[in-house]
C-alpha cells in the first residue's frame, strides 16, 4: 500500500530514529470525504515503529487489524451481548439557527442536560433546543459542566481563536528538557516487559494507548475516581491486559497511595482536562520535578493553550466543532460523523508511540521526558490531508479473540500491531472493574 501520512512520525524522529515497519493490506475501505484510513494506518505505524525501537522486536501493521482496532466496539461481545451505543441524550439536535452535538453517555453529563432543559429523553431535548441558538446552548452546557459543541464548517472553525491555538502545536509535542540539578540515572534495559504504567485516563484515547503498552508487556494499573466510574462496556473493550483500581485523589489517604504509585512507576499517562490534576501535583511539570527518569504523557480534547484548553470534549464533540461533522452531512442536511471514532484511536496510538519513544531515549540516557497530544490537533491533521484516491476495497475482516472474564466470555478485536508476523494476543482479559489492589505487579 502507499505510505499513509508519512509526516505523522516527524516529531517522533526528534526523539529516536525509528525503524520502518511493513504495512500490509488495502489502503482504503471506509470511503468518505476524508482520509480516515490513512490516519488510522499512519498512527498505528507510528506506534509500531516506536515500539519496535524500544522492544527490539520486528513489528508490523496489517489493514485488517487496524480496521478492527478502530471499530473495536462494534465487534466486542460481552457474554453474547453487543455493547450499548450512544446514550439517548447524546447526538445531533437542531437548534434555532443550526445544529448542536451533545455527549451524555456519562450520567453526570446527562444530568446537566436534564437540569438545563428538563430533558429526560431525546424528543424532549430536541423540543427544548429547537428554540435556543446553537452558540448559546454550547456556552450554557459547557458552563454547567456538560459537553456539547455547535456544528461548524471547517472554515468557520479554523478562523477561530481556539483553532489557531491548536494549530500552534505539533501532532505530538515533546519536552525533554533536563533539570539542571537532575542526576541522570543508570540507563535501563530496553523493552516493555515489567515497565510500570500508571493509567489516569478515561474512555477511548488514553485507554487505547495503555492497552497497547500492556499488550507489549507493560504492567499497567488504571486508576479511576470511585465517584465517576467508567462505563462497563468501555472498560471491557479498552482495558484488556490491565488491572483497575478505584482511588479518590481528593482523599488525602488515597492521594498518598497515588503518590506512592507515581514513585514506583516508569510511565504516567493522564487524560484529564489541563489544570484538573495540577492542584494534586499530578500534572506533567510536577511529576517530572519528582523524578528525572519519569516518562509522562498528557492528552486533552482541545490542546493546552488558548481559551478552550480547559473545556470538556470527546471525539464526537471535537468532530462537530472542527468541521468534520459538516463534511459528513447527509443528503437531508443532518450532520454526520466519521465511520469510526478515529480522533480517539489515532490519538491513542500517538500517545503509545510517544511513550515508547521516550522509553527508548531513557534506555540510553537514564532520563525521562513528557509528551502532549490533543484530539483537536488530530482533527486538524485529518482535515489537512488530501482526499484518498485509491480504489475502494471491501472492508477488511477483523481478527476476533475470545477470552474468559468476570463478565462471561468476551469477543474482542485483536491488537492493531503484529509481532514477528503473528497476531499478538491479549495478555489477560479485563479484570472485575475497580477491584485490583492499588499496586504494580512487577
């Protein structure tokens, strides 16, 4: 196949020379106005290249595995049951002067819409929003703690201040500046076996990154706040190979446990809004002050600068705001969506690539570093690519693995990266959510 988006790995090459990885299979299968397949293949290739550098294994990328990974939730079965899709209050709703996209899969976000508009189902929310300007609804929902975006054209979005702030960053932003008082540690051995990863992420992008790290041999512990548990279907789909525990960082005793985990970790990955973890000493700057050898990866919806940096966002919300939903409008004028949640998955594989690149550097220098990404920057990357011109091929058939679990038999899409031409297996099934002891195994 043609090399998809070769510039995607430019930032990674500032950290380490990456080996080439073979890409096998069709180049285009979803179709549509944007090169989603190219973004998917290139982001997985970036992760595979960086992982090959740190592990020393021969890794590759196959179209069937990439297609399955980016649409994994469609193939997941939990004791024969399909995972639930978007919640009733999540979706596109016509406002008085345009369209609004809401995200209410989490109960606390649905509660915002219920409180503001008295909505308990999609028809009542549609009736309430029909008399509200889309920009006003966007503002009010965000101010009340919810997640929504007005559907914009790409031209309207790129002319805005939030978009210009996003354009000021690379796809991956690295910081490997060394503290003057930091003593480099003894370089570590290569590979991911036994590398301890503290996963402070939610939903899809961050868990995708840490899932791949687990599949490559890392010891991954995910920590969630007990008051905001992950959706069970998301846990099953995204946490294979990991252990999960519940800790409330606002509780001093729990925060002490998290601090101890940080002291023992090799990698910390965070996916909360910029500033949300700073008062707890869990932002990248504070974490790296503690440990010169620590690798930290952060990602957010809208980047780390500008007025929207602290705003809530999900893949679907970013698609609406940046012009992607407009590009995929249906014949009746209703906004559309990408064939898969490609912003989440591509960003997730980018985070994995960044972590592997920093670990490879640490193996040679003993020093860590940090990396930042955002869903909005991935959206800009996709929007800026020329449309794919390859002939459309049938959608590759995903490889499905069956695992036993506390939730019954699971059918899960195989990992997106191959090792030595073989499909990698999940290390373990997802655990009984939140019940693991808050410690690393290695």
